[in-house]
C-alpha cells in the first residue's frame, strides 16, 4: 500500500514538473516567437508591392496591380546579367575561398596546448571581427592610397608605379573577399572550436594508444566530429549566395569600379530609395530572395542524397 502511494506521489510530482518545465519553456520562447512574427512574417504582407505600381499616396491596396511587369522589366534590363554575374561571382568566390579557412584555423588551434601562445593567437584572429565595416573600408583606402599608402610606397621603393587598386575593376572582387576573410576567419572558427570541444576525449586516448599520429587524429576524429556542423553552415552560407553585403559593397564602390561592384543589393538601394521606384525595387528584392530559397532547397536536398543530415 505504501509502495503504491509512493509511486502515485512520484508520478504526480513528475507530471507537475513536466507541466512546469513546459510553462517555463513557453515563457522563454514566447518573446522570440512574437519578435519573429512582428518583424519577419507581418512585413511579408508588403511583398505584394512587387506586383503593384506602388504609390505611397494611394497605399498598397490603392496602387494598381501590374502583375509580373516589374520582373520582366528587370530580366530585360541591360544591367541584369552584370548584376547577376557580380552578385554570384563575389558570393561564390567568398564561399570557396573563405569557408574552409575557419575550419583549418579551428583544427590548428585545437592542437595547441592551453597557454599564452594559444590565447594570443585567438585574440589576434578574433579581433578583426570587432572592427566595423566603415573602419575596415577606411583602412583599405589608407593602405592602398596611390600617393602615400603603405602598399604603393613599397611598390615605389622597388621601382614600380603606384596603382589605384580601389579604382580598378579587376581588383574589386579580390579586395572585397580578402578583406572579408581577414575580418571573419577568426570569429567563424569559434563555432568549429565549440564542435571540437564536444568530441569525446576517450577517442583521442584510444587513438594515441593505437599509435595514431596527430594528422591521423585530425583526419579520423576531428573532421568527422565537426562534419555535421560544417554541413549545416555550408547549407546556410549557400542559401545566402545572393546576399552580398550592401554596406561594404556600397562603401567600396566608386564610378571607376562600378562594372565589378554593382550588385543586386546596391542596385535595389539606388532604384528603390534614391529613384523612388518602390514597386520595381521590391520586385528585384523578391527575385533575390526567391533565388536564395531555391539554392537553399537544392543544396539541402543534395546533401541529404549524399547521406548527410540536412537543414530542412
């Protein structure tokens, strides 16, 4: 009888704890749900501007419906292929050149013993992340100044003519990607270091007993251990291929490098806010988002077919 009462009491107590945990979970989750709904889902209502000849004085419902006219106009524009080439070119270049480096850095840092050198290396590699984009572009202009910039001073010291790097189209993509790698590699390595810290230490001990060298431990323990994280981040980065950073691109842009620096985000800003073509700019932005979604789904399905765990 006492055993029955005790089990009944424990079952009631466990049920109350589960209910309390659920209430606490909902309480902490609710603000994020509200913010997401207010700032992400409600603004989707305004996406119909892309299908209207939007006039602020008439509002969304009062503006005439034009269907796919803005999309056809963008596809027929002489700038369409150049915008697409620059946007995808910079993004793919940045993905191929920049995505593996945080993984390599994290694997290298994981092999270092805790001490002053490791802390110094982490500080040096993390610090550029906290530099604002405005300051970063300003540093580029200072170092690459054709008169007294450090790079051109070195060029002139060895007898070469100074080069106005930020004004030459063929250098724009390289400057954009390399500066982005310098700024983000250290910070990106943090996620992979966190994944490496979750690997069971007994695997390393067993590998050492079996005579595995350091490179073999990296190859057969570290890389498989962080592979799920690598796959998820690769999918997310692929889903942002069309989202070249507006602020950095706009700050680095000038009339001399416009052929290589004009991307969809800067084009939307110019036609939407400066020229007040709200419907057309919304259509271009919507096209950008749809392409990102399609790329995300394609890469996710491909990853699943290869046997890895996808995102969707």
